[in-house]
């Protein structure tokens, strides 16, 4: 991965995770349900939330998988929000 890509990847992950957490908070989604929706343990979720404070990227779940999940969930939450 090039230096340029290494700078972009964490930014994309941070942006998608921030968006998910914001929308989850808006609808009152608790941490346990967030974990179920993301298919991860509370510890895994905590490590991923750490990237928002510049912690290193966790290795599990793998970044491409997490980004797919976040993209799907962010899309669904956004669509539900628009319908209300």
C-alpha cells in the first residue's frame, strides 16, 4: 500500500465509523445493538472507536469487511431517517 493510500484508508474508516455512531446515537441505538449490527464484540467495537482518537487500525474485523458493513448500515440508517 502506498504512503498516499495509507493516509486515505484511516480517514475513510474514521469518516464511515463517525457517521455510523452519529446516526446510531440519533436513533437511540445502544452499544450492545451496535455490536450486533456490526457483527463484533464490545472489545472489537471499542478498538475500532479508538481510531477516532488516532489509535492504530485494529486487525479484526478486517478493514474491507468493516467498511462494507458500515457502508450498508449507514445507507440503511440514512434511508430510514429520510422516511421519518
